[in-house]
C-alpha cells in the first residue's frame, strides 16, 4: 500500500556544513526563512500551507508561535517548531531542518528525538573536509531503510579548484560511503542560490542533478510506504495544487513538474505480433510452390557450367 502522507526529508550535517543554505536553495530564499535559518533553534519542521507556526513542547502540548519571537524558543522545553509556508518543494514533501550534529552549544538529544520521524536524509558534508569520522559515527546509527533513501551532498564544492583534486575527493567519499547513501552529489549551494532562473548555472552548480535524485527518492518512499493509521485503502499522497501567485516559478518546480509528467505517463508495452502458424508465410513448413509462395533458391536447382552466365538469384555451385 502506498504512503498516504507526504514524505519527511531531514536536512542534516555537522555545524556549518551548508544545511541552512541547502534549505534556502530548496525552499527559495524568503525573509521568513532567512530568519529561521539564522537563529539557533530546535528542529524546524516545514510543511506546505498558509503562513502559520506553533511549537511542540516536550510535554506533548502544542503552543501558538509568533514568528517574530523565534529567538525566544527554548531548546530545553521544545521538541520542534512547525512552520507552514507556501514553497514549491513543500508541495511534494515536508522538510525537517535539523541543528548541526556537532554544535557544541546544544545537546545531541535536541535532534535525536526528531530523527525517527524522517523517511530520508539530505546529509551535507563540507568538501574541504568531507565525510569526517564524527559524521560516519552518527550516520552508523541510522537504519538501513533510511540510508537507501538518503543523499550525501558534498557542499561548497567550488572551494576545491583543481579538477584532479575534485575527482580525488569524490572518489574517496564514494568509496568510504559505499552502501550508506543512495547517491553522492558534489554541489555548490551558493552558486545554486545565485542561479536564479538561469538553468545553465543551476545545472553547473550541481543542484539539478541532486534535485532529480530527490524527486526519485520522494516517490520511491511514497510507492514503498505504508498508509497512516486509519488511511488503509486511501490513494497515495499527491502534491498540493500549485498556487500560481506564490509557487511554480522556481527551477525546482519546473524540474519536478517535468518529472511528474513522465511519472504519470502510462508505459505502453509493445507486445510481439501474434503469429498464426497456418497463415504466416515465414512459419509454413511445406515447400513453397509458384502458387503459394516465393521461389526457393537452392544449390541444386540449377548447375551452371564453367563460363555460363550466373542467372539472377541463383548461386553457382562447383
């Protein structure tokens, strides 16, 4: 049975690995989002909808949140912040922006208590010190089913200048993370942010490649998922309708829409033409005659002597 809720994709990595920039790339830079990502917060769960927010306390109660008061949210008493916004990517999946796993100013419990809610992870690792032992140690605790639906992004890849050095970094990271992620993608997130509507710059940044992979993962999770309690028999979750006044203009939106068309196009299977043995000439077993078929050419039909002209369609025998 397919998933009846949107997949939840966590954005994770060490402190200052590019997580906030990735969130901006996926969501589209907006004043509200910039305020969220610039503040030290517990996990921020982003969903599609009219602007709204609340906090979920460790006591199990939800509390209304005025986004102007974000900096006053307590790490000690809050499990997560839930924010609703209209963004292209949120039409397809929820994002959970996690604190850095190595942030010395907060306990790992802050993000650990939310990790089980994610279906997949976009893990950011800084290109100049990619895939440190501390990252590998944390990721080793995640279940196999999450690993196969997660992507490793080697961020700030533009900081490595030489092509040879770039190739060495990717080769090492791919070898060290074999079987730990679905795929590994080098990406320059700042370049992706600056690309705007320039598709060539978007592709050059590496964002297009991982965006396509993310689309595949979102729908793999939906296809292989399980209905929420009480939703057995319901259809698989579908993207929220696009509000043309607020979403649908980003390159992510355009890429996802193109891929959705492909996904929703029925596959036409070309079956081999059925052959009737009694009427199909190529399968007839009796010898053809002038009335029933073409003349058969054999070595014995006509023996041509030395110097004789070769009749058309005949083979000379010796």
